[in-house]
């Protein structure tokens, strides 16, 4: 083999190595894309077609929790984790590391997340000591809190879906709301019974949780005047609300002022 042949051989080797590296990168990118697709699109599932005629539900004579309260629950500050995180109803700044983008003030400026009041409860997976278990809630069946009829299902992109059920009790009508769910198993207009699986908790990694609400209104548009912060908080869709309340006027800043009820207290009071 003379010098020229050796040189040519090296060029060929270099080409093979470069080709392998490029193919490897392309393959990795394709796998990553497929993983994102399965996680974001396929896993959140397809919503069943709404029923042409709305079914008549049974009376909501009894309520129960959407997840097993011995295995799931909200963050309690310094108890569920070493941090001040509190995801109960009515607290300000229930989480960390998120930006306020759902509410704007009268000048159109975004209100910081830390100022919003939590209009529901965020339930995560807990261990037997009541400590948060990262992803444990992901995939867990979410159950109807009472007899009722499904009135609303909406996609929230990477945050799964939100679903609303209307419940007629002996004295009132209330609505239960389930955020960050996937794999919806019921249709809009379908009557559901207490404990019936509706969907699963959406896989959001360590943040996998069910945000659930009990409230005295169906459509947020009906209760938030346009001049209020509630009216200006529309980023997740108007009917569902945005899961938080806030206002320049402290009198109407908290969720109770808008007709949100304390979910756990409501269920406990209506379990029998
Ligand atoms: Zn929440």
C-alpha cells in the first residue's frame, strides 16, 4: 500500500465515522420526538364524542372524594415536604416556580403567581407518613364526587384536560371541576354516578396532581364582571375559570367571594 492509498483509506474511515455520528443524532432526535408525542398527545387521549341528547342524572344525595383520601392529598407546609408549599383551598401562592399569567391588572400587567388565591385543592400522591410521592398520582383513576351530568370537557395542552360535572342536590345545584386529567372515559352530556371513573390523573412528572373544585356556578363568564380581575383571568378558557382568584379589591380577592366552596369540607359535610 503506498502513501496515496493509505490517505484514501483514512478519508473513507472518517466518512464512515461522521455518517455514524449523524445517523445516531438523527435516531436520537426521532426517538425523543416519538416519546414527546406519546407522552403529550397519545397519553392525554381522545375525548369521547358529546351525546346528542343530555342524559338526566340521579339526585346528588351523597358526595365522596375524587381520589382515596388516605393515599392522596394536598401539600401541607413543612409536613408533606421540607418546604412552605401549601396546595389547600384558599391559600395564596400554593406552589413555587410558576409565573402569574392568567390574571392581569387594570393596566394589563400580569399579576404575580404569588398573589393569586387557590380556588381548589391540588391532590398529590402521599406515602403513609403523609409525605409527597413525586409522580405517584399519575394514571390514578379520578372518580365522580356524586351523581351528576358532565357539562364541559376542555383540552389544556400539556396540562391535560378539565372536566365539569353538574350536581343537583335536594336544596341546590353545585358543580365539581377536575383539572389536569387524561384518558377521559365519559362524554359531555353523560349522566354519571358517585364513584364512577371519569379519567386518570395526567402524567405531569413530579407535578402530577388533581386540582379539583366544588363551586356554585357552571360558567365563569357568568360570575366574573369584565371590570374584575376574575373577568381578566381567562388564560385557560372562560367556562372553566382559571383555578385561582385575585382582585385589586381585597373584598373579592378570595375564592369564597366568587362562589367557590371548600372542596374537602363540602364533601365531608355531605358524605352521609
Ligand atoms: Zn391547583
